[in-house]
């Protein structure tokens, strides 16, 4: 490793840490938002289920009340009338049930999405059930089983709508799934690019090769001081 590559190691480490931290923060943001959206959707499903149950029960009760009232007034024997009186629903209770039917119908209508085919079909069947009920109340000779059949068809469609909404809660919103795929792809691309940069910096040039065109440099000679010859020694007498 040369000096330039070694100097880039801290910078690359910082960059990698920043990319990873950013990816984690982005993922946490998406997950927290999805959790909140799923919580709201689950509350919406629970409320819709309760309102549908109230609507179907009130509609059935209204039909039974009309049936019992007709049977009660058709009795000629006063004793039979007294025996059946305990099954008769009071006018105040019928008014309360009629209000519950109208109230829950509009609550359900406001909850359903007119852009969803299943929701539109359910709304059409609820309107058909309300029309069948009004027809039965207006026609003394109408068959009560026709109301129950329309109610069962609407209940089956309501179960399909609730099931699809529950599936959406489990797998997540479409926007959440797209964002999660994009985040994963972006993080993977960052990792690949970072690894490519590391490979180019450390291994791109290969081992250093000697330069053939360079001329050998002659060694610099160190000057040596001349040595003076020894002085002659005088002869002894």
C-alpha cells in the first residue's frame, strides 16, 4: 500500500459509515410511517366491520318486526293476539332501528372508496338491500326471504372487502413496498460503488514496475583531502 492509498482509508471509512447510517435512517422512517398507516387501516377495518354488522342486524330486525306486526294484526282470536304480543316490537323501537339503518348506511358509504371496484360493488349491494327492505315494508304480500337473500349476498361481498383490506395491512401499502424496494436498491448500489472505488485505489495500477527509460544516476564522489608527506627526521649526532 502506498502513502496515497493509505491516506484514503479514513475518508472511505467515513463515507461508508455515512451511507450505511443514511440507509438505516431512511429505512426506519419508512417502517415507522408504515406502522402508523397500518394502525389507522386496522382501526378503519374494525370500524367498518362494526358498522356492517349493525346495518345487517338492523335490516334483519326491521324485516322481522314488520313480519310479526302483520302476523299480529292478522290474528282474529284475541287470545292469540295476547299470546303473540310479547313478540311485538314497539313503534319507538322500530323508529330507533330505522334511524340506526340510515345512520350506519351513510357511515359505511363515506368509508368506502369509490375508486375500488370491490367497494363499489359492496355499496351497490347495500343499496339493493335497503331497496328490498323498503319494498317489503310497502308490500304486505312480499316475501321476507328475498330480503335475507340480498342481505346474505351483501354480507359475502363485505367479507371479501374486509379480507382484501386485511391483506393490505399484512403486506404493506403499495407506496411502502415501492419505497422499500427503492431503498434496498439504492443501498446496494452504494455498496457496489464503494467497493469498486476501493478496488481501483488499491489494486487498479498493479505492482510498481521499474522505469526502463530512466538513466542510472552516477554516485556522487566525496572529495578526499590530500595527505601531506612526513617530514624528515634530523640525524642524531
